[in-house]
């Protein structure tokens, strides 16, 4: 008996997306030159961020200098700020903070969204009701209020920014994952897996999850955009990084006073840096969506 | 495109334009109606207009100062400012023991016409001595949680007892008299004090002492803060909260005239031209609440406001070498300079184990020596400040002009020596110090500056930004290790600055550093009842010596104000303690029309 | 259908309950103690105790929560802690300006987006299509804060076309002040909306029935307008309805910068003042609106689209 069962070809049952879906996606992406360009831009920013984090470059961004508000010159490519700090170095540090926000908030939000969504979609009935109630409740509170309240509890600073953005942006992902799990749990391959004795956990995370993983990937990419733009608003409201740390949001906040003196370089530097990164993410995410699953174009 | 699409698109475009164009072109009709009104910018939101219940913030006080009046007011032109009679008829008669003041009240002063005067069909009633007693009882009424009760608490006979009884009873009994306030007759008011109170005349100029009619309180209750009724030169018209507050001239205002005495520069600068004229000199005032610096300044440049303080970022383009730049001068703009009676500081919590007490003295002194005040003044005040040698600012009674604080010389060597003396050579072993500050871009930049300064001698500072309530909360609960603040004089007497260090005034009182020095406290008790004499000044100097040595605060600067006024705006003269200034302003409407075209 | 509606309506209750719970927990455990803020510079210990008692801050948490719950049910939120005004009045004062800003901007933006998307359908796969898409993507890659700072400086100050800031409660005169913020709102949302609507319409365009219509010889324009637009309207309307609840807060940034005394600005101020009664009122109302419009949207969707299964 056991022998006969073992003979069944596992790969047809498990339906882990075979090389098929990913290879296909990769091929389609490769042909899209614009998307590749964006990916390259994103990678460059990430590299810069990594180097900045390691202290290899821009480590003396906090060095105060004698020339306050100096215009761009050979010595300071992008000019200086009120304390004579080099704007280019500050922009590079801002990159580090931007990329880190995308990464860390993903690490926080994605597991929450995925687990809750999976559990809700898979188990249905009471568990589903509870999860849906929970995320509907969380979602109906205006975002800004949630973030500000959390920053009150956790104090200000980058750490608190990570947590507040992470804990308030998982709902969208959760909804999508839940929807997918609802659909997939009735599929044949899942029934087959269960017949083979796979536990619930195994079925959820080994069998179904890989099939919906592309959603996670797209969400990950989107998250950078949300995180970076939210940080700008938070810095304006005074809830961003600690004073002393430069982020693009802080630079833009400084800029609102500086324009009056004709000092435009901090505003332009931060905006342009942010623009190219966010635009690249936007284009890349779109391309990713198209490549991975044409049907997904409908969902945000 | 389809016909329909084309039509639809055209329709949308036309709709948008038909809405945008005429509305964009709509002239600001309101400005013509308010041509002879003063247009005041307000930097923060006005909280309310009830002298007893609205908190003590400067902006609400200014708003209230035009509607209500007190027994006294400050002299508009004479300096140093001194109290002169407002609703009082002449200066009070003071008893020999300095414990009884007798005021005569001006006859025939009417409250604003208002529906709350039901028996007289809305006509304002005449002011009597009883009205003052009623208004002052409201300060003591625990239900009002009045921020201004301190002006009488512990100083006037029976007032603390009256309040305690109210607390016990659960509600105040307004029928019950207060010993210290006696209405001898309709126009005579006597104040009986527990002990001499040399600042009494000052506090009778302040917002909490303003008089209002009981009819208004009975009619409007809590809504009084949106519907003020007083005796002032203006009456309330409308208030769009957080946007605009409008007052009209009070047609029944008593006969008050523009002063004829002033300083020499008042004569030369034209501020005595209106001497003897009946006040107010304009038709009303429009307060516009604008929190962001840039929009406020830009609106001034367009002629929407009559005056503005120059924000630090616009300074260099406006003022060069203490003179206005040409562009401004062509448009008739005038620069007005004056020294404010305030002090900005970095405070220490004297109860903190690291920086407080005798133990932390050398740390505090070291930090004082490490501050580059000149650079601070340059960066954040555009040079418009003087380095504070102690807590007391210039032009306040008791100021010590000869004082030189040996610590404020920006001497890194000295700072390092002191730090070593404290037991932390080069900052080694000293834990990170937390500096609390309220929110705001400029606040953030200033604390970054402080952080850098301290870094120079090895002290690590972490900046903690807070909303205002959080900030106040931490200080009152003694949880703030260091904090950045300023104190503006309530009245022009150094005692108002010394009370910040008086032991019994510790948090949640105004002594925010919780400084408690028995020697200092004894000296304070002594001067609290002394009138202005050379002996008192000598003691004042000694007290300041102690404060400089112990430095519970790092005294940063006394600020100078550089205010721009538009060419049609006359009689501007600033003093932080003088709040009822709008009635003295005059708008030259001819000049206004001409100059506005140039802007 | 009816049972679906009833079930959905009843579902609102536990959600609102959850909202009050989360709001209370979040804001009651945080923020500064407003007592000190109210007492100003000269408070004493006794005063602090009395005021705390009056504000109900010395009651056990559970009791405070029950009181809050009662307020939510009766819609009586009391008075603001920082300005002492009746909160109901504050909200009714603030709603006018907020809606005056957001509703026209929103409607214009939606209409314009639909028009542009339709046009893009006509020009699909051409350079115009790709170009507009890139412009939209670029538009949403810039923070609203930057738009505000930039336009206010150049259009209001330098060029003098728009007033710099401020507001007039007059019915006609207020629009002068709402123009620039409104335009900024439109610019910022056009990008995202066009992209979304275009996607939705593209989906329809590729459907079988469209091919059939074309095969029948119907003109492209007719097909576009009659079939594609109509079917695309379902998801578009769903999306529009879902965005409506957020109109009432106005846009925080715009109101702040342009000095418009609406609900968004009021909320931010309340947060900065630890004005708990105002914050919870705004949160609660926001949730009701959100949940309510979700409900409407779900019901409309179920009614309009026969394919939707009624669980």
C-alpha cells in the first residue's frame, strides 16, 4: 500500500510553481528595457545605501562647516545647509534611511499581512470573521492618526517610524492574501496534499503560499514607495527621524523655510533623489505585475 | 474622438474654467470694508476670549486686551513702561503700611451693547466697583481652573479661604464676600492685602484682572470665550476659529485720549502727532491666525498685514547692516527695533542625579562655557539678540547693566577644565544627556546646534522632540533632564524673573528647574515686599550672583525684535508686556491706497 | 439580497465597537497630560488634582472607557480640552471649509481622469499612451509637500496669481483661497486615478464582447463609449465611493499650509494638543463614514454585478 502511494509523482501534486511561471515572468521582464533600467537604478540606490550604512561613503555627513547656505560649487556639489553641512552627503544618508524604511517596514508588515491573510482565508468561518473584523477596524481608523498615536507611545525617531508604518500598512496585503487563499484552498492540488497527509501549516505555507508569492513581491516593491512618501509627511509633522539625522523628509522640511532666502539646493536634491527612486519603483512594480500575472493588473 | 467624447471633454474643461476664471478674478471685496481696520497677524491659534478660563498664552491675551480693560494699563510711549490708570480714576491711594489700596473708578463707563443686558434692551450697563469684585471672584472659582489666580492668591485677604471653601462645598458661592475686596460705594474699590505687594499695580494691568459683567457670564456661561463682553475700545464682531477674528470700534467707548508724553524719538518719528485725539484711532481690527512663517511674511509683503516680525530666513534679504534693503524702502516699509524683556535659556532639572544639585554644578558651568552665543545669535537671531549675562533682561527694573558673566565667554578650554573638575574629563563616564524641546523646524535646528556645541567638549546629547502638552507635562512632572525655553516678563520688574527660582514655586509651578536654595529663598522673601529702592537693587544683584554661580539655567540671549511695518501704519511701538495697543494705531488710508498699488 | 444587506448592516456594529476600543487604548495611554497644558505657567499641586478629577482622568481606565462608549453612542463628545468649544460645533464649523476644498477638487479630478483614460483607450499602444503613463508615474513620485512648497512660492508669491494663504467664510469669496490648494490636490490625484482607470478600462477593452462588437462593424468610438466605459464604471465607482470618507478630513497638509480652517487641520492640532475628546470624535466619525461607504459600495456592487456571489 505504502509503496503504491510513494510511487505517485509528488511534483504533480505539490504544484509549487514550476520553473514555468517564474521563468516566463523573468523572460518577459528581461525584454522590457525600461523595467531593467529601473531595476538598475534601484540597485544603484541600494548599493549607495548599503555603503552609507557601512560607513564607507558619506560618513562625515554631520560635519559642520563654516559656509552656511553655500550655493553648489566644486567643493560642495549640492551646496550646504544652515550649519554648513554638505547637502550631497546628506542626500546620500537620506538614501540609506529611505531604503531602510522600505526594508524594515516590509519585514514587519509582510509577515503580519501574510500570516493573518493566510489563516483567515484558509480556515474561514470564525477565524476568518475575527481577522476580517480586526483588519476592518484597523483600516477604518485614518492612517495618520494611527501613526501619530504610535509615535506617542514609542517616542520619536527612526525606530518608531519603522514600527508605526509597519503596523499600519499590512491591511492591503492581508486582504489580497486572504482572497487568494480563499480561492486556492478549494483547488485540487490542495486537496491532494491533504490526502497525502500534509498538515494545515504545511498546506498553507508549503503549497499555497508559493502560488501567491508574486503578490507579496509586488507588495514589497510598493511598500518602498509608501514608506518613502510617508516619511516625508512624518518629518514635516516632526515625527520623523531624530534631529541630527538627515532624511529626505527632513531636508524638504528645512527647505520650506529656505526658499525664502533663495536657497533651493536642499529641496531640489531631496526631491530629485526621491523622484528617481520612487519613479523607478513605480515603473518596475508595474512591469513586475504585468510579467507575473496579467490578471493581477486589476488590483492595487 | 467621438462627438460625445469631444463634447464631454469640452464640457469638463469649460466647467472648470467657468468656475476658475471668475472666482480667481473675484476681488477681495472684504478688504474695502476693512480699509480702516488694523490687520494683525497672529503666530499661533487664539484659544479663547474669557479672561478667567482662557490659558495664559500671549496670543489670546492680546486678543482679549482689546476687548476688555483693567484698572490699570501700561504707558504706551513712556519708557520704561509704568502702570497708569485705565478704568481707575487716577492713581490709587496707598495706606502707610502698604497693605490697603483705594481706587476710584471712572464714572460713566459703559459695557458693550449686547443682548445679555436684557433689562435694558441690549444697551450696555454702567461699570461699578462690584463688577471688579465679581470678575476677580471668577479667578478664585475652582470651576474655572483659572490660570491667572496667582495674581491674588496668597496676597489678598481671604481669597485663598474663599476658594478653599468653594472646593469643599463643591461649588463657589458668589454671594459670599472676600475680605480683601471691598466696594465702599459704587465708584470706590478697596483692596486689602495680607502683606505689602509691590507688584500689585503691575498685575492690575494683566489679562486675568480684566472686568466683565455678570450678565454676560450668566447668559453665555462656557460660551463666553467665544462671545466676550467688556468695556474696551473694541467690541466683538465675529470669529472663524483658527482663521480670523474681527472686532469693530466700540461707539460707546469712554473718553480716552492718545498720550501726550513720550520719549524724544517718539516726537521725531511722528508718534506724538496724534496726541490728545480720542481713542481708538481706527475702525476695528482683523486678527488673522497664520502659524507658518513663510505665508505670514509673504502676506505682509503683499500688504495684507500691517506689521510682521521678520522670520530668520527672510532676514538677510530684508535687512543689511541694520538697515532695510532698498526694495522695502521703496514700498514705504519701516523697520522698528526694540529689545524684548525676555530671556531664552537651556534649563536643568535640579533634582536630576547627574546634572542637578551641587554635584552637577561644574557640569552646568562647563556647558555654559561651551556655548558659542555669538554664533547662536548669528544663525538663529540674525544678530538680533544680546548675550544674556544672567536671567534679568535690560530695561526691566532691577537690571544690572554692569554684569559680566565670566562663564559666557565661549571658552572651550575653561569648559573642559570645569568638566574635568566635575569628574568627567573629556566627557568620559558622563551618561548621555537628554534635551527636551517642543516641535518645530526651527526648534529642531536649534537643538541640533546645541548638540554640536556639547559634542565639542565630549558631552553626548540626545534630542527629544515633543508636542507642547508632552513638553509641559515632562517639565511639570520633573521628568525633563534638560529643556529649552524662554520667559517673557509679565511685568517689568526683575522679581518676575527671580520668582522662577523661588523654592516654593517648584513644579508644577513656574520654577521649572525645581531650584531650591535656602539662602536665595530668604533673599526672595525679603525683596517680595520691598518697593523699588537702591537697597532692593543691591539685593537683586546679590540674588543674580547666586543664580549665575549655580546656573540652574544656561542663560542664552535676550531677544531684540525687528518688526517691519507698512508705510500707512502709524504709531507702532512694541513692548511685550503691553497688550492693549491696537487702539493707538492709525491707518493712513490715503497712503494705503497709494502704496498698495506698488506691492 | 435583503438578508445580505441586513447582515452587512449588522456587521457595522462590532467594527465600530472595535474602533472605539482601539482608539481608546491608543490615545488614553499616550500623549501628554492635558491638565498641565490647561493650567499654564502657574499651576499648583491642588489645582492639578482638582482638574484631573474634573476631566475624569483619575477614574479607573475601564470606567473611562465606558463613559467614552456612551459618548460615541449618543454622539455627544463634550468640549475640546484645549479651546473649550463644543466639539459638535467645532466639527460643523470645520466641515464647510474641508468639503469646499475637497469635493470640487475630487469631482474634477475624477471626471478629468475618466476623460483622459478614455482618450488613452483610443490611443492605446501609441506613444501618446506610454507618454501619459510615464507622466502620471512621474507625478505620483513627488511628495505632495514638494508641490505645495513649490507652487505656493512661485504661483502665489512670485507671480501673484493666487493668494498665499488664508480663508474667507463668505460663500463666494472663499473660492479665491481654495483654488491653488484645489489645483494641487487635482494634480496629485490625477496621476494615480488615470493609471487606475486606464488599467480598469484596458481590462474591459480586451474582453470578448468588445471583440464581438468590433467584429459586428461598430465604430471604435462607439464601442469605447457605450460598452467599455459602462462596464468600467463599476470598479471605478466602487473605487470612488471608497475614497469619499477621506474627503471629510480634507487634506491635512493643504489645510495646514494654506491656512484653511477645516477638519484636517483641526485634527492635527488636536493631536499636537493631546486634545483627546476631539481626536476620538474625529476618529470615530471617520470610521463611521468609512464603514458606511464600504457598506454602500458593497451593496451597490452586489446589486449591479450579477456575477458576485452573495456569501
